[in-house]
C-alpha cells in the first residue's frame, strides 16, 4: 500500500485475514496466505520499481533491469519523498528518440488484453515546444510515434497532457485538460474488459476508451524525443504495474 499524489493504491489481490467477533480475534474464512508471499502469484503479477538499485547500463537499470536506448542515463541523488531517481537525456542531437523500457526484449512484453493497472511518477524538466514525451505502454518503444500503445502524451506544441490509445497507427487522442508542468506527476493507466481509462494524480481524465485498443504486445515505457539540437530530460522516480486475471 502506497499513497501517491493523494491516491491510495491498494493491491488488487484480496487476501484472507483475521477479524474480530465479539471481541475475539478469529481467522477469516478462506485460505491462509503464505506469509512469505508478496501477492498471490496464481492470480496476479505485481511489480514495483523505486530505481534504488542496478546501474545506468541498459538491461541493468533498477532491480528489474530496465532497458534503455538513445541519449544517456544518469542516477540522481534521492530527494524528499522521492527515493531513487533515474534521468533520461536525449543529448543535443536533434531527433533523438530516448526511452526507458521495462522489457528490453519484445518477447517478454505485455498482452494489451490483460487487465492491468500501470502507474508512473515522472518529472519533465524541459517543458517546451521542442520536446515530445510518452508515458505508458508502447509497442515499438524506440519509434516516435509507436504503432500501438496506451499512454499519456505531450507533443511538441501541446501544453496539456493527452490520453492516447493507438492500434496499427490509428489512434484515439483526448485532451486531459491538465497542464504539463515541471513538477512530479503521477500518471496512471488502467485496462479492464470495458476499455482503457487514465488518471493524473487522483483525477480521472479522458473518459473511457473503447476504440483503437491495441492488439500488439506492449512494453511499459517512458519516451522523450527532442526536435531541436538541445538536450531534453525527464526524471523517473517510480513505476508499478498489476496484472490480474492470471490463472496458473
């Protein structure tokens, strides 16, 4: 359980626990969870990343070994309320597509049909008309734009965050109404049987997306692209994803 941007995030997996009956502590009905188990692996997958370990080498960033490409990676000193920060920098070469991706290999990517709850905490340091940013799940994470995805986006000319679902190059793109800034922001995307929803902080934005839902495998990714010969950077503080509906 973690409080982020005023939003209390709870595990989507419900585990039986003790309860009180007439002042006596008794065990609730149902299986007793293994105390060494972080979550029920039979029905879900849950990953969290604070970027407190690993190195800046691609495939070794954070404890989950995030991959990267384009530009450079730096580990920054922790800040109050933000332990572990990774910076991605485009460098000063114009048109550089810079990314940080959970899966360096597409063979390990996510099926977009799975029920998922994906969350990032990021800070865009160069909020200007020569910076494009995408945060969420993308297919070709080294391409701008990707062919498939479910993500937040700021194009060069945008001043607000946009919510996007894209399938085979055809997209649905909705203005969130929330301005892009240079402070830390919590971006959350959920996939259910009904469609795709987005949240910024504790605010639901963009409505329910039911069209242009991707079918290609996706990678949780932060992408930044510069359209001028100047360095553009984004800081990543935290990532988490919960996949439910697993049966094994």
